[in-house]
């Protein structure tokens, strides 16, 4: 008898502390949101600094799984599981401020117009002053206050695990876990937190089965549509950006129908990429049995197999196919052309039915590299910069009982190794970003943040040990 179609009202959900925020400059080279931009391309116009020189490390008092770091102006921002949101000075890693929200945060804050936006496991979205951490407003996305334990953490039945996407002064996010419990999508005025539209019905596209869209990953935008990684029933889920109407069709059967991966992004403005690891997978579970799908109009193709999303900007596309696959760099327009051409499915060899393999057959690869370690090379994170493809990679040498990790910069045009730095701490998959100055920031699996700027080149520095 639970009422799923709750209608949220500002006076019941919104708490305002103040609306004015100090300005914080955001340049085109900054990394102000998850994977750099709303397309989630993990690409930047900044040039990475090489050779790598260690600058600073932040070590938390308690080990925890954290989010990717984002940056704006002279500050870095990060969140994590049951740890406060933190802002750091990019110059030396000192803490500028902290804000405790009291529950897990799956995606880093989004920085826009001097404000930091994030959603937490208790079903709230917060807007803070980015320079100081002062709360400006918060909004309860969960329809009621109902809590439960989720993998050892107290959470709402409707946590905000999508992060907050801000576009043209509108903040978008979703609350929920399982479609049968209901899924709640919102668009708020990013300045004052007031509701512009809400969708409280897409969790039950089939009302009898109580099946539909689940909030199981991040958000992106394609044209006039909001795109959500929506679980194993409907994904990607699509919503009209102006009205919030769900554009996915009702279905009749309740068995899984879609890629349940947590990632969704938009390549070249026309191709939605979706898949990868599931939202609640362990951080070390990099290579799942999943894959990434890519769409062209109404057609969907397999892009590549594995758990690490590709990285791209307007001219370059970098990806890995399979767990120990080579890091592959292509011209972006050639990838788009191959997707538009598509392929005929060969049931006898499904592992060749993917865009990554067909690009090799087309001889459309700019370069590939596994550093000569075909059975021990594993890419954990990739970033496309203006001068380089930067990657965090893992080696598991036969003569070692423990793996080794490296930060490596490959020349954008040739794939030549420009710089290599061994990492002493285990990096978090997907936890690499590059600041406007070209500094490489790495999140580790135990909550450390490492900063590498430009250092002096040392003899043998480019050779793995």
C-alpha cells in the first residue's frame, strides 16, 4: 500500500541557508565534474606535465573508498564512503575545508558558478559554497525518511547515487536503488534549489510488475535528453530535458534486458556509450564479464569488453578491449564512422562482434601499446590530454608475488612513452584526472590522493622495476 508517486514540494523538501556564493573561476581546462565534463569523456585541453615529479600526498586518518577528484580554480574536491567532502589547495595538498554529510557519496561534487553540488546515501542533494564549504541549500530527494543498511553503511532506500549534473543553471539527479521501490528524477534551479520538474513514475514503467528504470549510475546529456545508467531493465534511460517525461517505452516481461553497467557518456554528440562495472561492485573488481555498448540512432553495438570506460575528446579516442588488452588510440572521427557503418553479427565469433576489433581490421588504429607486457598489462584509468594519453596501469610480473602500478604518459600521435612513474600505493580504478596546470592527480584504493607535477628527469626513470 506504499504510495510511490509522491509529489515533492519545495516547502517540504528544501532547506535554504543562504544563496549567495563567492566566485570561483572555472576555465575550459578545469575538471569540474565527474570525468571532466557532462559528456563524461575524461578528456581535457590541458597538457600533462612530464616527466612526472612527485609534489604531495594527502593521507586520510581512516582508510576508505573515495571518488575521483575534480578541480576548479586553485582547489581540488573529493568525497567518498562515510567520509566528509573535502576541498584541497592544488598547490600543496593542504585542506581548505571539510563538510560531513553523514553517508556514502558515490560520485564527486560538481563545481559550477562558485558552488559545489553532490548527492549522498541518505537521499539528499547539497549545494555548498565551493570556496568555503558553507551550506547554501539542501534538498531531500527521497520521498520519505526510511533507512537501511547497504553494504555496511546506513543509507536511504532512495540514495542519490547518480551524482549531480549541472547544465545551464539546472541541477539534475536521481534517487533510488531498485526499480520496484520507485525511482525519482529531479531538475532543480541550481541557484536556489527550487523544483523545475520531477518524474516519480519511471521506476514502474510496467506498473503491474513494478519494473522500470533503476538509478544505477551517472547522468549525461545528449541534445535535449537527460541520459541515466538505469540498471538491467532500461538502460540507458532517457528523459526529456525540459519536462522530465521518460522517453523509454513500457515493456511486458520482467527479465533483464539491458547492460547493467554504472557508466553512461555521450561521444561526438551523437553516440551514447554505456556499460562497465556495476554500481556496487568492489573497487578492485575492474574486469567484469560486462562490456560497453555504443549507439547510433536506434542501433546498438558492442564497443569493447571490460570494466574501464574509454576516454575521448574532439579528435582522439582511447580505449582497452578485454582485461589485458592493449591501450588503443584512434582518431575520433574514424571511431564515429565505424559506429555509423555498424556490423553484421557473427554468432560463431561473438568476441569479434565489437567496434574495437573492427577498427583493427579496418587499419584505423593510430597506435596501440601494452609496453611489451601482453599478459600482465592492465589499464585502470585513462585520460586524453592535448599532448598525451595518460594512463594508470597495473603489472603482475611472474617473478613478483605483488603487482606493480605505474603512471604513464603516451605521446598522443605516436604512442611513444613520454614519462613513467611507479606508484607505491594501489590506485583506484578510474581515479585519475589532470588539472588545468597539467598535474596528474591519482586517488588510491585506501583514500590517499597523490599529486605529480613536472619533475627532473632521472636516469632510468622510464624503466619499470
